[in-house]
């Protein structure tokens, strides 16, 4: 119990010491020397009235420095915003490219794989922009007539769940609002670092039957208060397609599967996120992708993602989760993020702020929960 409380206190101390800074993090490797660099380029209107709208394009590049034997991942943000004649936003689109800093021969297959992936991002970007342009024309007309004020958004945040000499695994979390209410969806992609091949779920999980039996067991431990379909039953329908539509990632801890809202249950049941660890079930995984180093950093995606780790050395796993706290403005009725709730075992702590990022860090057998966000 003492260790859990210390973990929470350490989390808070780190948060205060790094508040308002971009996080320095290192995903899936043992070296703790890294930096994160953010760069934003915005094309602004010169002040002249050009026509009905102005468009801002921006890029944001995050670099993670790693040893030469491991890939240096770059997340490049590509986005576009459109405005009406009064400068009010009509739509906002944001996606992420995956790129490499490295240009050595050993990474040529991975570079080619990322280029192919980014072409798919471009296609999705173009499709969304065409849809939003049509929405924007109607919205401009509505605003001129004195009603409207809808803003169309589609924004993707990408999480590097693992990046090392064996595998690169990315989770994409997309929030979108087509004028009615905000929704979200998740998708994922994983690559073999040496070949650049996209990994199928069965490339990593040798015994899928046992895997989903473990998922069934875990889902009713983590979500015992809801009545949902067994994940194994849902997986049965995906087996014939080799799990093409399954959202999954591989991290230093294990393999995580993601079931978005309405996949296993009703709207009110929310999403379910389950991780099956390498440590306790190594035999069901392809040994090539089992993480064998001692230290790591793993992002925790806020909301219905619970990780199980022995944080106090008693030989038993403790549940660790980070959930967003939301409040509603009584006048506008707008709902906004107001902080996070950190859960470690049977302890919890609420912190105020917004735009949070959370990580589990294991270094020299010490496990830390680090949360970074802007303070009010």
C-alpha cells in the first residue's frame, strides 16, 4: 500500500515539474535519453479579402531519438482548417504521417512501408476534405441566413505503443464531429522493423483461441458491471479474414485489443480495452515479438484502458488506469475536459488540467505512472 501511495505522489511531482512542456519519452527501449521537438507552421491570411474562405495548413513534427539499432520515429501532423468570411471556423482536419529520421540501409524496408501507409493517409485526408467542403458550402449559406454555427472536425491522435528493432506498433485515435455530436473510432497498424511487412494479428499471436479465452476472463474482471458479448464470440466472426478488422497493438507489456463503443455492447457500455501480457502467457505469442528488455515506456490512453502490473512487489498485479474528468458549462451546456482521475490498485487521485498525456515507465524494476498536462 505504501508503494502505491508513493507512486501516486511521484506522478504528481513529475507532473508539476514538467507542466506546460512537451513530454520527453522513449517508447519500448531502455535508453532514457530522448527529446521531443514540436514545430508548427501556419499559413496566415495576409489581411486581404480573398473570397469566401481562408485555409490554414500546419505541420507538427515530433522526434524521438533512439540508439542507431532502433528506428527513430517521427510523427508528422498534417492538417487543414477552413474559415468563412468573418474568420469563423467551418471545418478542421488533422491526420498523422509516420516517418523515420533514419535513412540507413537497414531501415529501407521500413521507410518504404511508411511511405505506402502515408499514401493511404493522403487518400483518407482527400476524402474527408471533399466531404467537409460540401458541408462547408451549406454551412456558409446557413450562417448568412442567421443560423448554423456547426463546425465539422476530424482529428487523429497517434500513439507509439512500441518502436524497437523487432516491431513498430501505432494506435490511431480519431475524434470526429459531422455537425451532430462528437464520436470517435480507433484503428491500428504494426510493422516488422527489419522487413517492413505489416503484421497480421496471427503473426504475433500463435494461439488465438487461448488468447481470446484470456481476454474473456479479463474483460469480466475489468468491466464486471456491464453485460456485453464475449470478446471470443466477436473474434470468431473475424477469424476467417485473419482478423483484418481487429484493432490491436503490441507493446513491451503484451498485446492489446480494442473494442470501441457499440462493438461488444450498447452505447452506455462504452469501449473495452484489454491487454494480455507476455510475462504470464509467453507461450501463446510468437517469440520473435516478445519484448525481452527490462525497461520501457508505454502510453496509457485515457478512458477504459486498464493495465495490470505489480507496482509494490507483492507478487500480485495491481490495476492502473487513467480516466478523463468532464464537466458541463451550466450556461452554454458545453462539456469540457477538466482533469484526470488516476487509479492505482485501490487508491485514486484527481488532478485538474487539460490536454493530458499519460505513460507507464519501468526503469530499473521501478514502475512509475507519469501524467503530463497543462494546468489551469
